[in-house]
């Protein structure tokens, strides 16, 4: 009996850092099938550097709502080897200014950085594959200019209200711009669309007030309902013949000229 109790005690001590250590360490980890996940963070540090902790630098996943509504963090450094940031991980961290996203990162989850209104972000990791729904919704200070070529999926509302983005190039792996993906990007002046693009869904570029012209690739098939509504600076749209344009796709674009042409070269080749 004593041996059994001792064995249980040793097991609980050896596995303590993996689950339920929040009260002592200020964070909680979970290990599932060898994948270490940061589940909860309760420290009040302004700088969170996971690379300085032997346990934390092995983390592969930032868990759902891990830092949600955290008003203390200002800088976050995530370790190389991290692969996934789950949904709402940094949702409404209003004082978060800087975050280091490692090149190992593959997935930025749903609403991960929703309403991080002071976040400055200039580039995305070069091995990123998925940007889920609402990932950077209302991150009004990010200024990325290129989505990596490895990205195959960009969710709806992923960059809604990202007002500081000025120019953006999308990868050829993207075939669809989903609903409201860039809605309210008031500072967006120029966008390079991929040659593979087939569909622009409804409200995708609604109220992009600075967008002056746009050239749609030969692969385009459909522009959704009010896709460009309220783009008041839009003057020229060039697109291939036989593109289906849904109702009011260019509503409130008073001076826009739509030219149907056969696109044979990339007008943004010097982008």
C-alpha cells in the first residue's frame, strides 16, 4: 500500500508541469500525444518570452483563449517549433504592441488577434499555411504587405478593418477571397491578386476607401454581391470577359469604369 501511494506521489510530481500548475507557475500546459500546448496564462508580465523557459520553448500549440482579454502583455516572443495559434488566443489584448511569430508557425486560428488594436505586425511567417476566419479582425495598426506563398487558405473577415495596410500581394495558392476578408481596409491603395483567383465573395472589399483601381486575372469567374460597395476612390476595374458580376457589386462606386479585356500580362509585374 505504501509503495502504491509513493508511486502515485512521484507520478504527480513528475507530471505537475504538464497539467494544472497554474497556481504556482502562472501558466498551464497540456501534453497530448507528445504535442505540448500552452493552455492558460495568468501571469501579469508585460513581456512574455517563451524562449527563456525550458518547458515553454517546447510548446507546439498556443491554446484557445490562452491570453484572451489580457491587458498586461505588451510584447510576446514565441519559440521556433510552434506550429499553431488556436482560436481567440490573443483576442482583445489591447496593449499588445509586438509579437514574434516564428517561421515554424503554420496556422493562425479563428479570431486569434481579434481587436488587438495596438498590435504592430509587418510580416507573416514564411511557412504559414492557414489564416482562419477573423484572425486579424480590427487590428488597425498592422502593415503587412505580402501574404506568404505557402498560404492556401484565408478565412472570411481575416483582415476586416485593418486600416493601416497600404499595399498587399496575395499568393497564387489562393483561389477565393471570402466574405468581408478585406472589408473596411480604408488605407488599402493597391492589391495584387493571384493568377489563380476565381471568386471574390460578397463584401470582400467593402469600404476600401483608398482603392483606386484593380485588375482581375484571366481566371476570374464571379464577383459577389456588393463585393466593392463603398469603394469611393475606385476609378478603373479591368477584368476578363464573361465574369459574372452579382447585384450591386460596385454599388456607391460613382465614377468607376469597368473594362472587359483579355488579360495577357501582369499589370503589377513591378509590384
